[in-house]
C-alpha cells in the first residue's frame, strides 16, 4: 500500500484525547487496587472466623467472642463502604488506598489485642499491609503506615488481653504456637505473592497504556506539524496561482490570441491545470483543518460513496476498480477526513495493482465496513507486525509510511478500527469498520444539504 495522504484535521485534537485516556487509565488502576484490598479483607474475615472456631471450639481456649465479632463486623462494613465507593464515577486516589490500609492495620491490632497481643504468632500479618503500601503508595505514605504499624505493635507489648492456655499441657502448647507461626508464614507468603503479583500486573498494564499514549501523542504531534507546514505552503502557492488565473483571463480577451485556435486550445489546458492546482490546494487546506465546514454536507451513504468512486475513476482512467456498493441508503454527513482515507486506500491499491482492485461496502447492524483489496505483492511480514505505525513502508521512500498510519488514526477518531492483511490468493486486504452513528446527520447540526446527483456504479 502507498503512503501519501493529506493530514486529516481530526488529528489536531488527539493530544487532549490522549490525556483524557491517560487519566482514565490511572483511575482504572486505582479501582483495581482498591478491589484487591476488598478481596484481601474478605479473606481476612473468613480466616478469622475459621481461627475463632479452631481455637475456641477445637482447643477449648476461652476467647472474647463478642468484641472479636464486633471487629469482624467493622471489617464487613468497611468492605461494604469500599464497594459503594467503587460504584462511584470519581477516581480512586492514593489517599483512599492509604486510609483503607490504615483501617486494616487498626482492625488487626484490635484482634491481636484481644488474643494475646505481641505474643500472638499472627502478629507477623502486619507485614501484609506494609508491603502493599510499599507497592501502592508513595514513599511518604508508606513510611507513615510503617510508623502507624510500629506504634500499634508497640502498644500490643503493653496493652493486650492474655490468652488462657492453662488447659493445654506444655508440649501441646508449644506445638500450637509452632503451628500458628507456620500458618502465619504460609498466609503471609501466599497472600503477598498472589496480591503483589496482581498489583504489579495492574501497574504494568497502566504503565504500558501510558507509554503507548505518549508514543501516539508524539507521533500525532509530528503529523500536526506536517499539516501546519502543508497549510502554510498551500497559502503561499495560492497567490501565484491567482495571478496566473488573472493573466490567463487577460490573454483570453486579447484579439491576437482569439484569432489563433491552437493558442486558445493551449489556454484552455492551462486554465484547466490552474483550476486543478487550486482544487488540490483547497483539499490540502481542508485536510489541515482549515475551511473544514465547507466539507460537511448532508448526503446519503450511497450517494457519498458513489460520488467518491466516480470522481476517483475519472482521475484514474487506467485503473480497473470493481465497486460493490450498498443497498441501504441512510442519511449521513459527508466527512472530509473519511473521504481522504478511502481515496488514499484506493490510490495505494491502484499503485501496486492498477489492473484489478476492489472496493466492497457492507452495512450490518448500523456498522459500516469498507474493504479494499488488490492483487499486488501484499504486505511483508515485518510490516504486518507493526501495522499502523508511522514511517513503516515497503517502498524505501524517505518519509514514507504515513498513509496507513493516518488511516488508522482517522478510523480511531471516528470510533472504528482498521485491520490489514494479505488475501489467500495474494494481494493486500485492508478492512475499515466504522459505527454509522459517527457519520449521522443528528451529530452534525451544521451540515448543509448536498445537491442531488444520480448514483454512479463502477463495474
């Protein structure tokens, strides 16, 4: 496929969209991490209930069941509040994660204070919120949580309700303490591995999305600069073209030239070429974001595509285009960026396969699909591996590789997607899928009516 295409004006606003996407990625990461803390808290509630049953009923050790049940109820209420918080549209901040970890530390301290204090082998569970803080929070908040945890543990050495193990012989008591330490170690290791792995994956996904957004913003910034350059060049060339047009008009009124049919014929050719150059410059200005409103015209899907194909065929008399249009004819707005994208795909296909190329259009469930095929050499495997990236071209031209990059970006701006590959019999196949709502007249109130014209079918 080819690479040359005017810069669509939709790229000019892409940087703001990318910043919004980056913010949304950060918000999603905070919500995922809060959900992890909620899951960890449910595990703590279930584990404490099992511990109460084993120690109280199994070992017949008297426990303050009422106060411990109150702490468990508090954890359940915290989880209920956290679930309500997740349903809100506001982003989850690090401060909220820090508060959740502090509440977990306070709940653990309360349970340990009711069951032996610092001598309880499950005191090592303090490592879980501290480790999670080191991953989820900044350095200041992490050290603050470490200080809170240290104060709580220090308080347990002074204030705690002792457990009554008088009913257990010394060997059995040592076995219970050893088993408690082993269970605590397994809980610490298992939960930390499971949850830190998931947190790291969440953060890695966020960082990858942000890196992709930064790369896209940098690429599109370069395209916008090219658009500005093209716009400036078009304005500069407009003046000499207008001068040529005036001079040619003066020559047409000169009697000496009027008497020479051959010279008058050459004047006709010159004026036609000047008009063509002006039309090209107008297209550059529109694609660079100027005079954009002139391209927005209320039309129908079939009229838009048929007119586009007819104009392309007139400009490429040597190409054989097989056009399969649509039967339905919904009202749409003629989008200049989309028109440039389709023309670019047709130009690309004709460049490598002028003897045969195809444009097929389908409309299914308000989704528009355009498929361009050719019988050229197709895409190389290294191009397909990084399709849609700028400056990736098989033609070896300096600065090439922008065509498909711009196609991908225009489709993305319209809420669609583009796929590219090779056909089973060879040749390139590019498929663009767009929601018809992106071209709906209701979304473009400024669109004007387009002059009616008969559909043109190209076989």
